[in-house]
C-alpha cells in the first residue's frame, strides 16, 4: 500500500496553465460575434427617476439595443431574497434596472448593448436620465436609525431591516453577580473584497436546441443556474452555468443575482447573439457588494480574577441599500462575539440598518472580524482594568479541552443550527504562541528599545471560525476506462483555493493513483449539478468529505471487480501505482482495465476492451451483462451533509515598532498559531492563512470604502482605495495544531477565512502596547491610519509632545 | 479609420489594424488572442496587464495600440521557451506562489523585468519593484520568496 497522500505537501496541480497565460477567465472565453454591455448607473444615492431618454444612444453607430426597465418584460421584478430569516422583518431587494427610484450611487438604470465595449460605454453616456432633486439621506448607521432620519425605503421605519436578540444562559443574573464591568464601543468601517478579477458574465443562447449557456465568474454556479431557470421559466437542463477560472471571490461573488447576471442572459436570448459584460474596476466599487461596517457596544461582567460571567453586546450593522443575502453577516457576528471563551451567559441584540450606499453581503470573514475585534479589544481592556496579564485573562476564560463538544444553549448560527463547538485545544494554542513569541526576550527588547526612544508593542488575538456549514455537497467519481485517469466532480467551485489539488489527494488515497491522475471538473452544471456554492470556508469540509465517500464507494467497486478478474480474495488486494495488485505477488491489473471490465461491451476497440466483450471468457455467463442494481463502469456518487458547523480557531500575535512622531508602524514579527483540524495539504493551508492575514492587514490599516455625506463614493479605484502591496505585508510565521473534527470522516475544518479574522485586534493591541508610555487612549476603530494614531496620541493628554 | 500597426510580439513579427482609442491590452487580448495579459483595473494601478515594451515594464492598459508601431512586445505567452518553463515560472510552481492566478502573468512579467536589470536584488528591492502588482490571494510572501529563489538560481548558472 502506498503512503497516505492526505496531509502531504503535494504541489498544486493546476498551475502550469495559469503560469503560462493559459488561464481561462470569463473574459478569455472566445465568443465570436459577442456583443458587449455597458450600464448607465445612478449618480445619486436617493432620487426619483423623472424620465429616461434613450433616443440618442439608440442612434449611436454600433449600438444594438438599449434596455430600460420597460424593455425587460418579466425581469422587471425585485430580485430574490436569498436567505429569509424571521428577524428580517423588512427585506428589500433591488430590480435589475431601476424602476421609479434609485437607492444608491451606482445602481443600474439602463443597459446598453453594442458591438464592442468602447461603443457600449460611449453610448451609455448618451442616455439622458432625468432625476428629481436628490433626497436627503443618512449614510451613518447611528444617525440612520434615529427617529427623524431620512428613510432609504419609505415604508421601513428607522431604516431597520432586521432586529434580532439572542440570549444564552442568564445574563441578567451574571451581571448582578459580577464584581467588575468592562464597557467599550468599537467600530469597523466599510470595506470591499476587491478581487483582482472583477465580476464578469457572458451568455450564449442556442435557438436550435433551446439551450442557454452562461459563463459567470461566480462562487455559486448551481444556484445561479437554478435561479436563471426559475426566473426565465426554463427547464433546468436547458440552462448550463459555468464558472470557469475565477480570479478571486472572497464572498463578493457568492451573491446572486447581480443585475448583470440576469440581464446578460436575457439580452443573449432576446438578441440571439452572444453577449458579455465585463465589469470594470470602478464598477466593482459601485455595483458589487461590500461589507464590514458594524458598531458594537459591548459590556463584560467579570469576577475580580478576570473570569467573564456574562456579555452584553448591542450592535448596529450596515446593510446598505438592499439586503439580498439576508442577515448572514450580522448573524455570524452575533454568535462569533463569544469567541473561544466560556462566557456562559450572553445577550446579543442587533439591528441591520439600511443606508443608501452599495448593498452588503459577506466578505471574507463575514461578521467574524467585527465580532473578533469587539471581544478581543474587550479582553485586553478587562486585563488592563484588573491589572492582569492579557494572556492570563484569556487563559482563565478559554473553553478547555475536556469541555468539547461545547454548546451555547439557545444560540443559533447563520445556518439556523445550534452553536456547538466541536473540538479544539485552545490552551495549547495559547502556550504555543507564548513560546513562539518568546515573551522574556520580547520584554527585554521592549525595555531596551525604550531606552533608545523606540516603541515596541506586542499584540494578540484569538479567533474562532464556524466553518463547513451545510446544507450539503456532492462528489462524483468516474474512472476513465481508456487512460485509467480518475475524473472527479463536485458542485461548488474554486476561486484559487486549490481544490484541484486537495480533492485529488483525497481520491488518490482511496484509488491508489497519483494526484496528477485525478482530474477535477467543478463549477460547471454540465458536469455535475447537485450542490450549493463556495462560502463559509466549506469546500474542503463539505465537498471534500462527499468526494471522500464517493471515492470509498469507487474503491469497493474496483476491489470487487479486480478480485473477480484476478481470481483473488478482496482481502488480498492492494491499490497503488494506478493498479490493483495481489499483495506480495506480481499479479496485477491496471485501474483502466478494471474500469473497462466493469463495462460490458459489444465492441472490442482495444486490447483491454477485448476482455470485456460478451464473448470474452471472463464475461461469459448466463446472467444479464449487468447484475441487478449494478451500473456500468467504475462510477460513483456520494453526498455529505454536515450535522452543523465545525469550529476552527487560532491565535495570532504581532510585534510592532511604532514611531510616535510619524505615527508609522513597522511590523517586526507576525505569528499565527492555527488549527483547522486535519490538514489535507499544509502548503495550501499556509497559502490560505497567509492570504487571509494579508487581507486582514488591509482591514487593520488601509481598506476603507469612503462615501461623502450624500452617498457619493470617494475612493472607487485602486489609486485611492488602498489594498496592501508587497511592501506592506510582512513575513508571517505559521504554526499548526491539528485537532480533528469529530463531525466528518476526514476530520477536517475550513481554513479559507481564518487568517483575516483576528488581524485588526492584534494590530490595535500591539500599537496600544507600544504607545503605553504615552497613555494612549484605546484604539477601538479600524482601519487604523497614521492619522487615527496621531489623534489618539493627541487625545492621550498632556505630555505627548514632550516625550518625543 | 483604422490604423495599420507593425510590431514584434514575443519575437515574431505581427501586424494588426486598430482604432486610435484602442488600448494595447485590448488588441493583445481581442485581436491577437493573447489573453494571458489581464485587465484588473484599466488605470495602471494593479499590474495585471504588465508587459515588456522595448525592454521596459509597462501596463498594457495605459498604452494605446497605435503606440506599438515598430516596438518589441513581450507578453506572458512568450515567457517559456517552448515547453521549457522560465525559471520564474518553475519556481512559482514549486513555491505555490499563486492561487487564483489572474495576477500571476503580471507578476511574472514584472519579476522578469526586474531580474533582467538586477540579478541580485534584496528582498526590499523585490518588494518595492513588485509594489505595482496587486494580489489579493497569496499575501505576497510566497511570490517574494520565489523571485528571490529564482534570482539565486540564475546567479549560480
């Protein structure tokens, strides 16, 4: 038996194509004669459309058709609310093209279809939309929720879309019994995923077969297919949705539908020509969803020893102008706020608030970075107030190993299921990071640096992440009879996470082939069309286990058939090197031959096939060619539905040097200890964590989507909206703990979002620690800019300048 | 009226017709079927469309196609020598220096331009040189290591 490939650092097996310019993203798909779409977008946050005049645009040379809401037939409806929830009492979703009012700058109003993108964009400027005077609006959630605030939707009082309260244990009693209270208010600003490939959709309709093919840079091709079939009233089998190579998603591409995802297929059918829409970068800031703004008022009730008895959190969540993805982000934040800590009593209340700016749906982290920032800043403050060590306060509250599974009674996660932490070694993680930091050495360095007028600080933050939620995914396996290569399908899709490699490793272990001989085709409803989507760090957990189960079934078929072919007992067989062997002998048969033999043949097209024809000795019998319940070939399908989320966790720390004169920050070390259960491929796990940390650094320092008071975006481009560059992201020290999840056969947990979650509190904690000599006020607002650090120093009172 | 342009792409003579407003990126992608250069921002901020024009690293989205007259263009499609990958490509593969891959051609071209100028860059020089290329997946570190590893390998040869 070959060694287990699961857990090995197998080289990513899909990269040569991408390294040589052979990637095929939506805009790279050759579609001869394709027409191009450009949109006229609202220049106002809130206004009424008085009239739309498309006459000049229609006459522009090269324009094929100009669509307003009047020209899109049944599509002129509010798009689906994807995830309804009882607490979401006033859901609003937008129409593909604005009908009466506009609700945010960038909302699509008119679609122009032309012979190329240049013409389409020129013509879009010739459309004359007359608007009323813009309405008053409030883009600040704390103002928008007030009684006299202007309303985004006239029938939604106080702009409150949803109101939810979750209580676990007896928080009132805990607050009565406590000896110490820690109160704070924290804020995380609006950000956006900014994937390097903007969104893109292309569609082709075949009038002869009635088939509609849509290439969509989406995280959810099967769901897009279901939605398109439903909205256009087509048979699902007549609609094929393909997510080809996708240039990053980070949540932004899990939303369906964006207006273009319906309008492009609509135009392709209407005009009987291929049509494509390639979003440009500015449009990605104007029209593709964003995330992050939340304001948390947190209070901890603790003993004098720092044991937290209860937590109250009251937060506002900005959902933008519409709420198509429901309250997933707020719901995740509302359960994530308790972190890795025991905190047996809690009351969390939130309101999701409409503001007339770009709608909000999940962005990598999905509510967790916000909640993590709140609870971790609270733990630091609690430690300081009680005069305790920050590490020690955490240790006293961490759920211990023997308490798993740890349930938080009455809390529901975003999937509607109970909050049950399945496994973890939190104290071990804390010990490990203390050891890796080398606290004694740091303390010495900090003191020595202070002598030289340099300010070193140490920050830390734990995080937990509920990953791998349901409902389910599937795995389909087929061993190719000619080559013996193993074809694998699943319904969700990749945006670069390395599915081709890790799923191949899972299959390779069962079928004894090299991962290079496992070929994954996913994200194509033409290949496999049961499943949901890529979100919530779930692919390895849900699709990974489904594929594992399918591979086990395939293994059984292979062994049974090979046993017959080799006239050996199944117990004596082993798989490896692409063949089945009788253990300790040179008697073997290739996987390809087994697959061929499992398919009763009439025609002998090659040597292996001769053995499978009706007249071949091995196949001759009086029975039908396929026994009862048997299918031809080695082909299996299996599904995996997790009982509930599996909880990954970790702890990060950073050592920073702050220059209080320039308010600049130099990250000296960034250390991660993380646990995502059994790792399928450590190289890929590292890539996920490091990429996540980089995005977390963006959130800690740079990424803030800015709007003026009238809702106009102020930095809708990569010159003004800053993401971390190669010069900004420090080297990251990564350490693994592997606590298997007891919930699934592979023992894996998700890792996609983990890195992003704790970075902001780590950085805030480190800067505060560095600037303690100045008595700096607490840093409770991210992203942190040199300006905000300067202001915090100014407000720290008195002697700031004299100490420089 | 279209303009006739004669140029060299990846060592081969190439000619095309273009409108004056068309970018070199669009001509490479749409007319010459060289889709390896990607559009990330169309404003020269992300580097996904990096090409080498007469030995100089540029963003193809900021070059008009008519400006390519008589120029030598190098794109990702010409980076490997037939089946033999460029050392940077080999190391990106080995070091897992890519994830979604859309920024990768730009990084490779930019790194190639760097190593053609300076085969012994410091880590800081590599980071600053590649600061014009944005990546949202990898966190950059594996890319930086890979470029440094390649430089070292190429120095030894």
